[in-house]
């Protein structure tokens, strides 16, 4: 029997895409620095970053990008959950099983702990009765790490998807409950599809509850790297839910190569606040997954191109990318605009006055942790919900669309930068930054490990 004081061997598993693995990568780096042995399962393109943390990289071969390339134009989030995620279960489960068996062979007397990104799709067969890995008489303790907003099916908040504003009047509560029932009917086919995959892997129990409760109930605890105030209050929150605060910023290291135009940013920042030469900095991104630059990035640089009082910085989200219009022609770059293929958000955001983002949750949390007000435009996946929460807490302007017009973007940026309303956006951004920093997320995460393992 291993000593309760021994640190467990940690197996981390994340869906093989950067946005899903980023949070657990930061956590793994912290754990390795504090004496834990970590095995990390994710996609091959993430191997350098995983190995940089000191963790042992294990490849998940699921080629989600190939699947995504076949995505129909009219596909919705249900298509994604069925084909990108549920269909990955075979590969993901096999690799997790093999890794757990390897760890048991290498460390026969040590406790094992699983860090499971909520859409890793590797754990659920075990949770529903699939045979245990060899060498285990019970399954290890599990921390389920969620990389987005809370999507538990609770009638006290709007149902997930359309980004309905949070206004819990009796009439809205009744409507939300009715909508939640309809939503379960829509997601039922995905649950059935997932259940069929489970059966081929030897499960003995059916999936219970709704789709999102199924995803959230996989661990002993479900962790959100955010403060509670970043999400809607629930009347009956699950006791498994833990909000640990946003993960620390990751500033560029000594080897980081800054773009040639970087002195433009630093020289502007060095000017005194009242200088007539000091310009406001607008940082715009289309994210890293839904990369139609006509949605947000191109309209932003076009509508702000005549503003000599602004520096607009646009990152394309993919190394080696070039900015082109929808017809494939090189996009014109205004004189006040700097474009780069890929840039770490935490390098530029400390200099930004407003962050124009497609509302991916990772980008949203980078804005929060840097204390930067936002303009958000996105409706696919979880983006409408992220935008709605940003608006509700007062840290950003929600454009309520996937394809933003130039007029709407300009008005929103001007609102965030205005003398009348700008200070309240900035004050809320700084308040939330401090709130999340004070929660000390990495230390809180290690506290959860200690709680689960009895150390």
C-alpha cells in the first residue's frame, strides 16, 4: 500500500487540439515543477509544448482536423459533438487504457490520478462499466477539467447555445425550463450515438441524464479555471463543481522572437498618459479554429483603418498564414495596422486598450487575466454564451453575431474607448483580473489533488 504522503503519478488527457490542451498544459508544468511525475496524452502537434513542461508525452492519433475538413456547411454543434468528439472515443479510450497500464507497470505501488479534459472522450467508457485497465482493482480518482463555461443543464440559467441574456424573471425561468426540455430531445441522438460506441468498448450501463450532465459527471470533481462571478449563478449547483480562478499568464520567455514592428508598441506604451502622440491599441483575433477572417478580423481593420489615433494589431492564429480576402486576393493593410501570423496573446494584451475577439473561451480568459475590456463577436460552439456572459458582467460589448458589420465593430470599439463609458469597462476588467489572481488557481488545483488523494 502506497503511503498517503506520496505524490500520485498523474496521467493527463486532453482532446488533441490546442484550445483543449492549453489549460492542462499549464497545470502539468506546475505539477512537474512541484515534484509530480506527469504523463500527458494529446495530439502530436502539441508534443513540443508538452515536453517543454517536463511531462512525458503520449500521442492520441485521433485526426480531428481531417474530420473537421469534411464538416458540412450547415453543420451545427450537435454534428461536432457526434463526429469530432464522440467518434474519437475509440482512439482516445485505447490510448488512455494503454497509458494507465504502462504507469501501473512502471509504478506498481504508487497511487495514480487522472486529469481529464472534459471533452477528451477517453474516460467515459470506464465510467459506464468498460473493463478496468490491467493492474487496477478500482479506477483512479479523476479531476474533470472543463475548458469553457459551465454547461450543466440547470433550469435556473438560460439553456446552452443561443446566448440568451441572463434575466431570471419568473417568465424567463419558465421559458428556460421549457427550452431545456426541447434541448434534451435534440441532444438525445448524440447520447444514443455515444452509447453505441460505448457498447463496442464493453460498457455495462447506459448513459444517464442529459448530454452535458454526462460530460460533467465523469470526474470526482469538475474544475473551472475561472472565478465564480464569470458565470451565471445557479440555484442548485453540483457539489462537484470547483472554480479555482483563471490560470496565470504566460509571458514570452527569453527565446521569444518579437516581430520587427514591436518597438512601435513599446515606444507608444512609454509615452506619458497625457501625450497627444500616445495612441490606443486595439488587438483583434479570429481565434485559432474558426478562421474566416471576413467574420471579424477584416471588417475590424477596415473600419478602423482611418483612425490615426489607434494602433491596430491583428493576429491570424496560424503560423505561416497570410491575410487574404474571401476571393483569395491579398488583403489591403491600412497604415495604422500591424499584422502577424501568430502571436501569443499574453505578449500583446498588456499593451492593449481593447481586445476584439471571436469569443473563444481561451481568448476570453486571456482578456480577463490581462484586465482588458473586450468586443466579442461569435455564435458557433460556445461563443454566443461566452459573449453573453462578457456583456452580463460588464467587461465587454456583445455584437451578437458571427459576421460582424464594420459599423457595429466601430461603434463597439468607440464605446469601450469613450471617455463616458470606457472607464467602467476598464474598472470591471481590472476588478475581475484581481479577483481571479487572488484565487491562486495553481495552488488551489494542487489543494484539490491533496483532497482527493488524502495527502
